[in-house]
């Protein structure tokens, strides 16, 4: 990482140096060009004033020098020419003549513009401008202005020297200090690595010390917080797994003990009808437990649900009919009734939604000794959702228990007896089905005043219904026909 950053730093410095050098030279040469234009204009104006005052200057025979602007510096040279012949020059030229070529003079005679030229004056680099001066006598006057650019070359060489020295010093400083900074920056990562290795080797997350909070809220600080949060989550998962194994063992122990006892009675030849019924009951309990555990295992494995068009009101009617049979089998003085019922169509898994409703109705029957159970369905078009309510007049649920009723194998304290049957997984399955349909479930209850379970499911868009219909390869039956077929099926196969 240090070498990569050093290479990146070096590349950045090279680009920066190139930009500085090119930019500086461009600015300085632009300043030189501007000074040449200004000097040429001033010299041309001085020449025109002299020509106006004394026409004899045109021949250059009177010996009077043409005025040269006082701004001509040591490194700026000015010549005045008549028809290409030098008739005056600045003092700093001495006997030298600026290198005006024949091509320049030809261009000047054709009244064409001559751009600024870069040339040399006795091996000294200069920039030169030939500037024509208008006259009334037919003579072709011109002003030649040149300026040395040797100082620009020298300045650029010194600038390059300072950049190289400064860049080399910066690179050395970066290479020497980068390891210390890198080690200091990744020190918390080393602690995280050590802790992760300790977890992998010990497999006891709850006994490991969490990382101390990082003083800064930077990437390392967020990593430390995320790592500690991950440890807490893993700790909770392991505890839930341990509790789950203990609960499964506890649930299996009772039917297995009953089976073993009755097997001993069978060996002795004293197994009666009551014992056989008990065996059948315990085998049914084991069968339901295994089925529920298999379903939850599939849920934990991320098994997807079907996405078909489901007429929810028809499904509620089916569950209502099956609930009547469950109440008859329980022998309790209960009444199941249909409350509000809207016509609702959703997209989902009909079998799992039926299981959801049956689990809620079955749960209400188990914990309601007498009274009434109401099954209702609303369509909330404004909120684009369907609401299902299963209300009972049973024992109710305490506030503390309401936070845990969807936990696997959890039973309300006042109803932990085996008389109600079940495996303690029904509400866990209900919650999973609701989540897989992108819905929500909540409970409203008071001890001794019954409970109401509310299920909210999203309504599909017309496009989703069309896609689901195409997926099944058929269209939905008219609602009245579907309801009639449902009633006939339930009556013929109770």
C-alpha cells in the first residue's frame, strides 16, 4: 500500500511540476509579447511625431537621431528602418543589427502582418516584432522591437531545480513517515483480526471482550462499532440456537417418554385401548412437530414462496369452514363467526396464507375456553393494503409476553400446560409467512379480556396481477364460482 501511494504521489508531483513549468513559461512569454507590442506602438508614435515635425528625417541625412522611447531597457532593443535600411537604433544595440530576414521585409512591403518571431541575437535568445509605420511620402518605415528571453529560460531552470529538490525531499519524507502512519492507522484492524481469530478458535463469543470504542468517528471507528455489533448479533444467534435445541429436546422428551412407557406395557401384554389412543396422540404430536420444524428450516434456508393470484375473501371463507370443524373437535362452547368481509385479491402463496389463517384461528381456539372468535377482512384501498383480524375472548396476553409470542417454542405463562397441545411454533410460522408476503403482524391484548391479531398485507398493482396470472398459465375464476366450489369442496371433504 505504501509503494502504491508513493507511486501515486510521484505521478501527482510530476503532473504538478509540468503544469507549473508550462503555465509559468506561458505567462512570462505572454508578458514579453505584450511588452513588445507596447514598445513597438510607442516607438511608432514617436517616429510619426518626428516625421511630422521634420521631413528631412525621411532621408536620415541631417544626422538627427529618431527619438527612441525611454522605456527601452537593457534587454529590450529597438531599430527604426526605412525601406529595410536601419536609420536609427537604441543605444544598447551598439553596432549590432537585429536579425530581420528578407522574407520579413517582403511581407512588410506587401502590407501583411508579421507575427512575433523567436530568434537569436549573437546566441542570445530573443523575441522580435516588426511593426510597420504609416507615412505620406511613399517611404516604408518600420519599427523593430526585440527583447531577450534568456531571463525566462534561467527562471524556468531555477524553478525546475527547486521543484526537483522539493519533490525529492517530499518523496523521502513520505517514504520514511508512511510506515509509521500506516501502522498507527491499521493498529485497530490488527486488534480486530486478533479478536476474530480468538472467536474462531474459542467459539465462545459471549465470553470474549468486545473492542474498546474508537476515539474517532472515521472508517476505523465505524469498523470497530460494526464489529462489536456483529459480535452481539452472533452472540444472540448462538443463544437462540442453544435455546432452540433445548426447546426441541424438551418438546420431544414428553412424547418419547410416553411412547417408551407404552412400549413397555405392550411387551407385558397389558396395553389397553386408552394406551393405544395415547400412543396415537403422541405420534400425531411428533408428526406435527417434525412438519413445523421442517417448514421453519426451509424458511431459514430462504425457500421462496409461490406468487399466484389469491382471492383472499374466498380463502377466509375456507378457513372459516375449517375453523368450525376445529371447534367441533375441541368440544368447547365456542362460536366462530365472520365479521366484516371485503372482496380482496392479492398475489401470494395460497397454501401458506391458508396456513397463516388456520394457525391464528387454531391459536384462538386453544386459548379461549368459551365465548366467541371473529374472523374479519378489510380492503384499505387508500393505504393499498388488506387487513385481517382474528379476535377472541380468551385468556389474553400480558404486556411482557407480547414481546415474545412470536419466538419459537414460546408459550404464555398461564397457558404452559400440555392440555392445549401444539408445539409452540405456530405463531413463529405465522410471522414468517407474513414477512415473506411483505406484510406486518401485531397483537392487541389484555390479560383476561381476549386478544386480537392484526395482519396487514400489501395490495398488488394491476401489472403484478397480470404477471402472476401469466405465470400460472390461467386466469382467475369468477369470485362467485370460486366461493361456491370452495364450499362444495369443504362439505364433501370435511
